[in-house]
C-alpha cells in the first residue's frame, strides 16, 4: 500500500476522497472504474488506509499502527476479497468474504473496508448477493468495487454506488515519472507515454520491455516504405503480421494512427518539435510533403473503418490489405480509389 502522494494524474478522484473524509461524508459503496494498469487498486488502498488512519487527516500519516499495518497488508479491517477461479467471482466467495464477515464489527479501527478487485467478474448471482449488503450496510461498512468494465455490473448495483472514473494521465507526467523513477531514457519514455494512452501501468510495462519496441519497429517496416510497395509485398507482410501479432491488431492500428498524426503535425507546423517518432523525422517530413491534408484524413478514416470491421466477423487479411492499398493510393493523390467493398 502507498498513500495518495504516490498516485499520478488522478487529482479529481483524490480530491473527492479527501473531501469525503474531511466532511465525514464517506459513502458506503464506491465503484472505481478504469483500464487495467490505471492504478485502481493503488487509489483504493490509499483511500482505505486514510480512512483507517489514527491521525484522522485527509492523507495517511504513514506512522500510526493502522498505517503500518496497511502498508504491510496486515490491517485486520481492510479486507481484500479474493477468488479461486481466474475469471469468476462466485456467490459463495461474496457470501463468506463480504456478507457474513461484515456482520462482525471492526476489530480495531473506524470502518470495515472490503476491496473487490476485478468486480466485473462477479456472477449475476454473486452481484445479487452483494446487492443485499449494499442496500442495507452496517454504518461501519465500506465496499470498494474495482472494475475495468463497469457496464458488466447490474444497474441496481451501479445506482447504489458512487461511481468514480480513472482518467488518462497526461503524457508529460508519465514521461517525468518514467525518467525519474524508472531511469528510462527520454525518447523511450516519450514513446511509452504516448502509446500507453494515458495508462501509467501500461507505460511502465512498455518502457521496461523490448517487446513493444520490436513490435513498433515491425509496424514501421511497411509504413515507412508503403508508397513504393506492391500488392505482393503487402500480402507477404500481412501474413507475417497475422502469424505473429493477430491478437495485437488494436495496438497496431493505434501505432499507425500515431505515425500519421506525426505526419499531419509536420505538414501543418513544418516542425519536428513534439513528434512522437522523433528518430524518424526525415521519413515523416518526406511523407508530409507527398501527402495532402485530404489524403491524411482519408488514411485516418480508413483506419477507423478497419477498427470497426475488426469487431465483427470479417476476413482480417483482406481487411488489412484494403487498408494498405488505401494508404498507398493516398500518396498518389488517388484518394477515392474505390467504393468500399462491403464484403471486406
């Protein structure tokens, strides 16, 4: 556990929790929603630690007996709900770890707090069982539901909890954190910050592993030279891409969009300041001179169309082939190369 001071870019959530503690208006149940890696568990633990802190402030003192127990994971009144099966939280686990346990008053401190990570994995029966406690909680009870998809929760649960949304962290904050705390070099920190989409956990993982940067370099193989490639070259590349990275296509499309954002920025501002692919400035400048604004926009639309189609039953190989053909033709100024074949 760590206090609020260790949490980056979630000032709105922290202020809400601090005000709730200051005004003694702590709700009986919260939902903290956000992508995996955003730091939901860290902020839930910090809130729980602050609520139980013997000093009674809006930040944990880190020195009292309660804080020390929380830091070591041994605070008897902060309960982490666990589940045996990786993809399911059962009704029995909610019944024994929450509903029955909450009937016993706190052992030492102010509240009895239950942190349910991956709460979207509760079965419908488990949610209905938990609902009984949320509807009629004891005054000392506090339940924190952490989800990466709150829509998986019953509407009856959503309506009885305070819903808190984790926000994407600003890229510069991530860059500063990676350089200071993880000793990541500047350009790599910038790339990880941008590619993470504001998810600091994902940025940390990306920056500390070569796998992502190798994946990025594979993407660049075609994007840097696509205006000179023929269909056979594209097909060979696509087959290799699907062989190695079929489950990473969403990330792949994100990379393509980021590349052409750099191209668009270079064309509009004629400057390499702020480019993401800073080591590819020469190629980006060259492409910005070849592409029109209309062509760049057409590429963005083509990527968006592929993203939509990948969520339905389509021929993935043909879909990617059409994308690359559209990108290649944008360089030739032949923007409307074809009416979209609705079968691809």
